[in-house]
């Protein structure tokens, strides 16, 4: 989480103390209104917030989180209803982004697509992750000042996509950070471990960490896991080590952020990569 967002969240907690219980709704948003962005909001305590065809969890201090996917439409509707019935409706204009698209021809089909005998395993692993991302805890660990889970050269960016033999593949939804195998991976913010799998077909050692209100991190291609499902971790705790498991061509960490099933850009939550990385 950037320093500007941290100041915004701190102000939320201070202002909320002075508000009457039946305060009229108001709406403040912090974050880019752009594809791939996570946005933190503030409204009156006790207000209800509706976005993306769901009622969004609001903390007792009036804090909430929303997110826009890689290919979000050009606008989305946000509605706030105060405890006294007063209503705010805002149409959020979502800025598009340009993504790196690579076209590669002449790739053997067996390299592009997994064999049929692996499909059942893949479906089970996809469902495990999907179910974990339905979690909607009241915890507000996302109020932490997010840090990079590892430091190093960024080798893959959010939203990029490859087209093999004319067939578009799934976009890349994370940030790839090159690091030596065995490098400790730290929790970027506090949370609860919801998935701890030693060897998924595509992503190898895989961890999911829930930060509350539907915001979660995923860490892929790990060599080892230092935590189990249900464990509570704090920002900076070691949760595993960098590896190259699954479909990976070298040691690196693939760090991803989701708001429920919406895939967001982790770089929206952190300052520039330290130590000359990136």
C-alpha cells in the first residue's frame, strides 16, 4: 500500500471517531480508477455500499474495498445508503490500460496445452483456489502498509499476454520477481492462510493469504511453504521460499492480488521496488 493510501486510511480512523451514529453518507475514494486497480473507500459508519452486483463489506469505521479487473468496462456503478436512508449513487469512469501482447508462432501444441490426463487435477486445483477467494472476513489486515514479498528484478508484469500459434492464452495476472531459489518470501500484509498446496500443476508450491474484505494475495512457484491453512501471519513474516515449481522456466515469485474473483495489479499496493530492483 502506498504512503498516500496509508495516510488516507489513518485519516479514516480518526474522522470516524467524531461522526454521529446516524451520519449522512459521504463517499471518499483513494486509488486509481483504472483497470487492475484496487480502491479503498470511506463512508459513514453504518452505511451500506453496493458495487459489482454485491453488497460490499463496510468496517465499523466506514472503510471498504473495491477492485477493477484487467478488462473492466469503461464505467461501474457505486451506491452508498446511509443509516438514515439517504443515498449516493456515483458512476465511476474506469481508465483503460495498454498491455504487453506477444505473438509467438511455431510452438508445438503439446507445449501450449496440458495433456488430457492432467485436466481433472487442474480442475480440482482451480476450484480450491476459487473457493478460497469467496471468503469475506471482517478483518482489516489490508490497512497494513503493504511491502514487497521479495525484492529483485521484475521479469513479468500484470496484464501481459501471449498468443501462441494465433491462439490467445490466459493473461498474466501477477508480478514476476526474479530471485534465487530458497530466498525467503515475506507476507506483504497480515492475514490468514487459506490455501497451502505444495505442488499445483501450473503454479507448483502455492499459498493464498486473505487480508480481509475479499482482498487476498497469492504466491506461486514456491519451493517450500512455512505456514499451513488457518495460520495467522503478520506483515513481514516468512511464509515460504522462492522456487520454480509448476510451469516455470526459472526461480522467481509470481505475486498476485485478488478482490474476490477479480484479479488486480499488485503494484497498485506498494511503492517502487527497493534496492534497485524492478
